[in-house]
C-alpha cells in the first residue's frame, strides 16, 4: 500500500525537484499546471513541456521592468515563449548577468486575461528553493504521464506562505566562545524542510524581563570570510561581545543569506554591483524585492525560548516593526553601528537611503 505524503513533505520534495530541474504539478479546483524552474530547465525539458501545451515564462514585475516587458498581472508577468526558444534563450531572459553585453532580448509578448495564480505560485515556489525567481509554466495539462511528479495544491501552498512554519527545538549544547565561556547553541528545525536556524545563548537571560537580542541573518562572505563589502561580520562580533559584557543575551543566527535570496543569488547580485548597480538595484534586476527575509522565524524561535520582551540590537526599523507584529514586545532598540570602512560606504549609504536603516 502506498504511503501518503503530507503537504510539508511534498513541499520539501518540490523544492528539491525544482533545484534538479524536475517539473512540479500545481493543482487548483481540478485544474492542473506543470512548472519547472527556468534556471534549471534544459532544452530537452523545455521540449517536453512544449508538447504539453502553451509554454509561458513567469517572471516577477521587478525583472519585467528591467526587460521592458509588460506585467499585466501586477507583480507577475507571463511571457509567451517563442517556438524556437531553447534553454540558452530562457537563461538569457531570466539571468541578468549578460544584460549589459546582450541588452536586446525582446520584443516580448505578454499574456493577458485570465488568472495568473499558477504563475504567481510557481515563482513563489522557485523563490523558496533559492533559485532565480522565474518559472516555465504550462496550464491546463492532462494527468497523463504526471503520476511520478510531486503535486502541490495552490490553496495549501498559499496557506503555507501565510503561516510561519512550526519550529522544533532539536538540540542544545554548551559552546565556550571568545565572547563568553557561558555560551550555548540551540538548533531549531522548521517542519517544512527548509534550512535550520540557530540561537546562541549567552549566560542565562532572565525571561521575566526584556532580553538583549539580535536577529542576525547569515552572511557567509561577511561572517566567515571577513568581507569588507558589508558590515555583517563586524555586527555579529560586536553583538556577541556586548552580550558577553552584559553577561546575558540571545543572538538568533537565521539562515536567510543575502536578505533571503540565498548565496548563489547573492553572488549574482554582487556581480551586478561590479557593473555599477547598487545593492537594491541588483536585487530588482534579478527579480527580487529589496528584502526577501521572513522575520517571523525569529519571533517563533524567541517564543520557543520563552522570550516575549526584547532589547533589540538592530539599525533596521523593519525588524522592530515585524517583532511587534509577531507579538514580541521591543522595549528598546539598541543601535549597532560598527564595521564601516571605505569599501562599504556606498553600500551603507544605500541601506540608509533606500532601506531605511538608521546609520
């Protein structure tokens, strides 16, 4: 007897499938569409999809603005894929790496009329797999030949986006560190199969009052390599040092690299910055918003740890607002102004002017 998979299990499988270039079936009220991540689709897969029906390329409004393509569906554009288009053409449209050297990619024809929910959901699903935010979609397909593919219902996926995934405390262990010998690392695992997140606890913070807390998004280049393009590594060290001086605090290390777009896309953004675009412009050319992080993750972990009031170490007012929205009272915002250097002056200026950071 076949074992039925839960939605969260199918969601984890769908993300993995998309990263490998395997199509996923989306369903809604008896209707079926098939989608594949544009980044990982090869020419053979594209021909397989084209045999199923009209092939469209779903991109975000941000990417459509760069391409001068019409986005008739608000935040989504549905581009009609030419009959002779192959994987090279698809990649050139969705990846901005060659935008300046090969600017002429159109003209594009955009679909209009009818619902775009399959396309919008396909983009959101591909984003959650940390791929370029673009998907090839064929609507109204028959069930023939699809039995081996992972299926997701649109309503289930929309609900999953609306609700933060439940978080399980996996393990904790003592870790003496430079900032404090009284350190512990807690590992939290989302039930939806996405990346684990960590809480570094310094001392024994008093949960009856406000706890000194930092929500720190993972930054491989800054935290590990000591990159001078950002201030992340300096903020991480300074936050832990301050908690060590006070004797207590919690630093949440959230695996949301590159403001939630993943390391590969962050490196794509860096390449665009080398062409002269700032950090926000680079994200937009890739098809992402300024910030794709989900701060509900931090609130969920804090509640798991019995924390309801915080002194939040941040220069980002959006974090303060999101914590309040999630029921975590921010008693005080503690500024964290460190890490400025000649190589990140422009980056920090953009964070202040365009993202509202208080620098």
